[in-house]
C-alpha cells in the first residue's frame, strides 16, 4: 500500500503504511522469524518517503512549483 500512496504523492499516508509494516515485522520478530531483509527494505522506503516529504515542503516554501504527470 505504501507504494500506491507514493505513486499518488500521498506521502503522509505512505509513512503511515510503513509504520504499520514495521509493527507487523516486530510481531514476526517476536515469533523468532528472520526479518532482516524486510526490515532493511522497509527502512529504506521510509527514509526515502521522509526525504521526499521534506523536499516537497521545502520546495513549496521556496515558491517552486511542480507539475506531476
């Protein structure tokens, strides 16, 4: 779901989905599942979305305008 929100530039919703994914991974880890790969991917997406969100807000505050295809 996070990627679907990203495609629609719904960054806050994407971050919420990634937070839910981390909670699910924590539950899996408590069952002694190996979650390193999934957690790494999830963390990388969360960092990317957070950077996009900061960049977007900064760009708006500087008066830049973006056109999304």
